[in-house]
C-alpha cells in the first residue's frame, strides 16, 4: 500500500512538472515571437513533450490558453487583489484593489500585452481565454461599485452603473500600460494616478 501511494505521488509530481514546462514554454514563446501565432508543435518541442501530451494535459488549444490565463492570475497575485477588494471600508477596498491589479499587470506585462493583441486575431482560443479573464474583472468592479454605493461613498450624481463603467476603464490592462509603458511612470505612481482619478471622479 505504501509503495502504491509513493508511485501515485511520483506520477502526480511528474504530471505537475510537465504542466509547468508546457506553460513556461508558452510564456517563453510569447516573449520571443509576440507577432507569430503560437504553434502547439513548437510549444511541445520547447517543453520536451510529445504533441499529444499538450492535448492530453489541457484538452485543446483553447484549454491551454485558459490555463495560461489562470496561471497568470495566480502568479501575479490575484489572491491579494481579492483580499484587498474585500476590505470592509469600500474606499480602502477601491485603493487596495487598484494597487493589486497594477502589481498583477506589472508582474507579467509582456505576456499580457501579447495576449491582448493576439485575442483580436485568435478569438477561438486566445480571445476566449482573455474574455473569461475580463469577465471576472467586470464582476469585481460591479461589486466594488455596489459597495461604494451602499456605504454612501459615491457622489450623488454618480450611479452604480456609471461607477462600474469607470472602474472597468481604470482597471484595464490598457489603462495601466498607457501610463506605465507609454508615460514611463513607475508602478507606484501608476497605481496612485489611477486611484486618484477613481476617487476624484466617483467619491464624495
């Protein structure tokens, strides 16, 4: 029985290592050739696995990019963003959520930039993964706007829908990238600019 459990643990560890190598190969390929479509054959060679292994692990090309999106969120600090946005004071939740989102974008800026561009050209795989990532952000911003309203932190002339729209804009990757890359602002200043814009536009 002990031997069987040991073998099962080794198989699980091997499967996780294979999964990690494939995901890392995708990141490497996106950085090396951002203008080229991601080839499963190329990814398999870079990860030192057979092509069918990629499909065995992820199910499909779309499944691979879904896993890339989930991995980016996890490694970028998505849990910290959720924790920050759950602060009982809605204004503190606003500030903490934006800081955490900016940190998450900065951690994987190059890959996210490529994915955002590729989503326009490959809606079936990359586009679907990006849309699902964005769906989670949209729900979070709607919840944050609702909390600001319930705590009477919104200006009287700002509706929950309007607050949701502005938060959606300010927490987008493009808003971050225009300031951090386009204007060469440090991460801390980028976050402060977005937070200040949100508070002055939305809050009493």
